[in-house]
């Protein structure tokens, strides 16, 4: 069975092209003007934008599994929501139990995703223990298609020392992979949290104070110093501040290869949300927190001028009732994380393309091409090109709608973007050459497959 997409504007690697595109089996087989329909099913994409399937570089499905702090979205609901929005591949964070092997985490994540995922998926590997045994596992991870890692400089149960971070960067670089870092200074977060609690300041309004911009600045600066000493490219995940961006600029000016991810929440929402009445601020608690309007403007500037490479969601959904409410009496007990896997493409289109900040081609680079390159999937994924996978999004830039929790696929009882008007939506999605979203509704589920990734393809 083949599908011919006619009359669309294709966001090809070299730029937008008005042409037709044919997918046969799982693969793009033809791109060109006026392709004959033959016996292909024809989809008319006149007036629409045709993107390579979007890749979400940062999700947490089934996090804290089996605890009262388990996330609301599991692999079934999270990947279905992703697909509805046009995300055809997610990269989720596998995390070993304390003292356990990387292999054990990889197997756990495979078990959770296999047969349930509606979009394709790969895994980054979180490193929290570091010893000869873990080091020895890296070649096997590479062979199994895991080529990206994450470390934390925050959280008591996750954070690693500078020496470990340095050694992980070096070891992963030898594998041709890349390490991303959660850059916040854990000691300063803990000190500020203790001070605020001692002063009886226990509402969500204290959350951004306990994660001040200086804590990101310091951690980005340190992370990039460790990378400089290691002599290897690194990634910064969920960058949220002007100061963090400036720290990355300084490292790049010294010649370092630095990759930057930000998230829709840092491009569309600000810290005033934490002062909403009635504990509503808890809905926005995530780490790093929402920031100021000045930070938001700086991040957009970074997106516009190509300094920011990827926009992932950090999708980590907790129901307001009862999960966020665990922190009703103490902001520091509010589970940190917000949903977004479904709405990222519409948000980036609305606040980026429709607002005149970026072109559709830049949106393609941020959501498809650069994620695929950095995480070893290009050009099989992330490109509209002959020979690439038939993961394709037909996006309608004319369709206006409002985000609501009531109408979302995400399995969570709110959305931080409630009521926002969107200037376009994902209309049709092909996954490996098959239509799985039509008219904005998911029509086929459970067809996601594991993506075995290769080395990072650095371009900076
Ligand atoms: N931040 C969050 O808000 N949630 C999940 C992990 C993270 O770093
Ligand atoms: Zn995260």
C-alpha cells in the first residue's frame, strides 16, 4: 500500500518545497512535482505544511512507578497523546534503581514500552551510580542503540559529583554518544528550600525562589567547564534562563561544542503562575521552574537565532488531584513536572511560526532534524527525503482551536496551557507509512517500535 501526499509545502532539509511525496511500505520513495497517483491512496495537502515526524527529545512516562508519586501518563496514554500532536518518536529517560545495572533499566523500559507505544521510541540512559561495572556496560548500551545519557547536578537521590560527571562525559564521548545534564545547583536548592520552610513560606510561590536563576547559571557554567576539560560535546537539557544561555554562549565563544534544549513551558509561561490562588500554582511546579518574562524573551531570541538546538517537553504529568496535592502544606513536597507531549508542535507553531519569530523550516529543524542528528537517527528520521522513514506530519496552519484538559489525549486532569488559542494543528500523521492520525484524531494505536540509534551527528 502506498500513499501520495499531493500539493503540500514540504519542509525538506534544503528548505521548503512545493511538491508531492510518495510513501511505499514504510519508506519515502519519491519526492517531486506532479507525481502520478497510480494506485496510491491520495491525501490532498493543499495549503498545509508537511513535516518529517516530530521527535520529542525529553519525556518521562511511568516515572516513580509503583509509588504515590507515579506519573499520570503511562506508555499507552503518553505515546498516544504524543502521536495526536504529531510526535512520531519520543526519547524517554531510562533510570536504573540505586546500585542496579544500566541493562536492568533498559530491560525495564523495554518491557513498559513494547507493544503499548503508539509512536516510535528510544531511551536515554540516566547515570546515577558510576563505577567500573557501569563503565563496562557502555559498549553494550551502544550496541543496543542507546547512545545518549543524562546526569543530574540537582536532586539528592540523583546528583553526581563533578568528577563523575567529567568521567561520564569522557566515557560516553568514546562511544560516540552525548551526555545531557540537568543543570541546577543541588546544594543551593536544598539550602534555599530549608530557609523558605523555616520562614513558614510553604506555598507554591516559594518554588521559583528555591530554584533561582543563579543556580542554573552556576550549574551550566560548571557543566560546560567539565565538558571543556573532558574535550567533548555535551547537551544541556531544559535550559530556562537568560543567564544559562549566556553561560553557553561563553563556552561556545571558547570553541566548545554545546547543544541546548529548551521546552515549551519556558517559551510560553512565566513564574507569576506560582502565585495563583487556591494552590493552582502547584500545576506549574517543575524543575527548573517557570521564569521571568525577560528569561522567556532571551530564550526566544536563542531559538530565533539558532542558538537553541532542540525543543523537548520534559513531559512529566502528575494529576493535580491527588498527586500535586501531596504538597498542599509544603511546596517542596509537590511532585515536579508538567504535561506537554501532546501540545508541543501546536505551541511552537503558534508562538513561534504564527507569531513571526521563526519560519516553518526552523520549526522543522528544532522539532525533527536536529533531534534526529544529535541523537543518532538522521536521516532515517528527521528528514523528508527519499529513503527516510515514512513518519510524516501534515500540519494545518489554518485550523484554530483551544487547548483544554477536557479534549486532550494526555491522561492527566489538567493542562498548563488551558484555554490557549492555537493557530494551527496536526491534521494527519503517518507512522512508518501508515495513517495513524486523521482529522486530528488518533485512528491507529500500538504501532510504535524501538529505534536503535547510532552515534551523535554533531554539526556545531
Ligand atoms: N524536572 C521535572 O520537573 N520533572 C521531571 C524531572 C525534572 O528534571
Ligand atoms: Zn526531565
